[in-house]
C-alpha cells in the first residue's frame, strides 16, 4: 500500500506529456505525496523546474555519471545484471519506429537512461525513501530502461494505458503484457456498464482516447494542419538552433513519414472496394509499429504477411475484408497492398471512412491480433479469433490461437459457431470495467486532472484492484 513516505517517479518523454504531468504532480503533492518527474527531453526538464516540480533531466544525468555509455564491457555487464537475454528484442520498437539501424546508438541510449535511473534510485534509497515508478505504457528505450533498472532494485513499476472504455484506464504492474481483464463473467452487470455498452452500440462509436484524437484524421490533413506545422517548427528550432535534447528527436523523419502516408492514402483509393454482399471474414489493420505489435505480439508485426497467410488459408466460402486503422491511413506501404490485390481476388480493402461497427455487424467472423476491434466484435456477439496478446484473450467467448499456423482451424471453428447471444458478453465487460479506473491521459481539463490524480493513487495503493 502506498504511503506518504514513498516517492512516486513519473516518466515524461516529451513536452506535451510534461504539460500534463506537472499539474498531476502538483495535485499528488497537495495530497502529501513526494513526486519526481523523470524528464527525457531538455524542454520538459525546464518546464518542470519553472513550475517548482522536482525533476531529473535523464539524458544529461545519464551522460554525467554512471557506467561509460560507449563501453561494450559495461553494456554487457549491465545487460547481464538486469537478467536480460540480449537486447535485440528490446531495441526492436525503436528500430521500427525511428528507423535506427545503428546498434551502437541504441546501446548508448540504453546506457544513458539506465545510468540516470540507477542514480535516482541510489539517491532516494540513501534518503530512506521507498519508490514506485509510474509510466505510460510504451516501447521506447526511455520506458524500457526505467522499467528494467527499477525491476533490478525491486521497485514496482505501474504501466498506464487506455482501457476498452472511453475515459477509463488500465494500470498494469511490472509487465509489458496486456492486462488480463475478461477471464470470468461478473456476478452482476452494473447500471453504469449496461448504459455504456448500450450507448456504444447505439452510437456505433469506436474507442478513441482523448490523447489520440488528433491522430484520427486524413493523412493530408495532418500535413496541412497549422498546429502540427507550428509544433514541427518549434521542435526543429529547439533541436537544431538551441541544441536541446529530445527523446522524440526524429522530427524530419516523422514529417517525411506523414508525407508518405498522404501519398500512400491517395494511391490506395484505386483499390478500395465496397463492402461485399456475400460472406466475409474481417481483419482490422492495427497501428503499424505500435508496441502492441512490436513488444506484445512481435510475430505479427508484418501485417501484410499475416494477411497474405489468411488469404491463402481462408475457407473458400468467404473473402477477406481488410480496413486500415483510422489513425494511420496510408501507413501500410501501398505497393504491398497493391500486390495483394493483384494476386488475390478474395482480398477486399475497404475505404477507411466506413464505420467499424458497420463492418463488424456484417462479418461472419473477425480475426484480430490484439485490436480493440476484437472486443467490439465480442460486444456484437460475433465469433473472434484472437492471435496475439490481447486484454480479451482469456475470455471464453473468443477463439484464441497459440500460433499463426493454428489460425485456419480456429477460424473454421469460429465460423461453425455462428456467434453467440450478445447478452452473454456483458458480464465479461463488467469484469473488465472493474479492472479499470476513471481518467484520461494528457488532458488539461482541471476536473479530469483531479479525477486522474485520484485514480492513480487508488490504483497503485491497492494491488488487489488490478489483480
């Protein structure tokens, strides 16, 4: 149980995150908690210092002390000390997201951040403090380094991620894995959950966390957006004119990526097809390079390869319908999707503007790695084949596949089942609801900030609440 003598360490990877964590830290401080921000860019450290919030500049601190950051023997010793069987897998998210090929660059970053985290933990331990770490779930080396340094010291690490329910979050202790939220049905369904599920079905509303709403627009609009352009100029000025370190410092690559997405989205219009009148299985594309794929279900990172396999093994009675993730339209390389369309006449790529619930309602079955679309399909009583590490994987209503080669058989079983009464799903969603806490990340609304701060304390104070 958390007590006033404990110090809460919170990672902040960029300025937009720090703008949220500063008022959260102030609220936690007012509640008698000792809070330190771990800032991974210079601008964030300056913001926290100005606001009077205790902060550690993790990049500068890690460079100034600890083991040599470019020494291979020091790196090997740290990896062994953390009980890691190599680091290629842990570096994979950074490679995919930022296109970093140079292993030495990634090793150096890992050493800098673990140096800084170990120094923080050493200092607080010397002061007699007990520590817990709180981080938004992510696959970046900043997050990974803090997690493993904390784990080595026996420090509990809480990962926060959006839940299936709008305005609610999951807190998962000491694991990058998906929270197991739906293994058993609840004894009763609360009025809140019943109203939420009914409202979701009536509005056919997908779950979009507040922090990600700006992503759900056409690729061209992201480029033409004045706010995005202003932020890019500000970040480039900080990086190149002022020499400030940024954890997400690959700004030009990010801009090029969005330009490529806009171009790809325009090209893909040539192969968009309407929803078929006949029988189909639905595969919703996941956000490419999301940690849900890179770390939680890495065997499915190449989604085009997965779709190719499904097209080669799907029953002859059905076609495979695919739709891009609405936050990443054009992100899958167009050439590869064109190749699928050329080779398979049972492949249908839908226009991304089609409502997801409209597709789910028409599908005979859904195949998902770990997308929320799988849970939305369960809500509709549709048979779901789940391949990866998903929060609903243990739900008895879904068909879990242990490996890709098992998917064809599980899909046939799912199609033969013809679904279930949607009323059966509500008790499982009640269980998932009870595992979640109210709150939103990266909001500036004072009331929501109050709610988040209170929920954070409640979640990390009671381990049984998330078990």
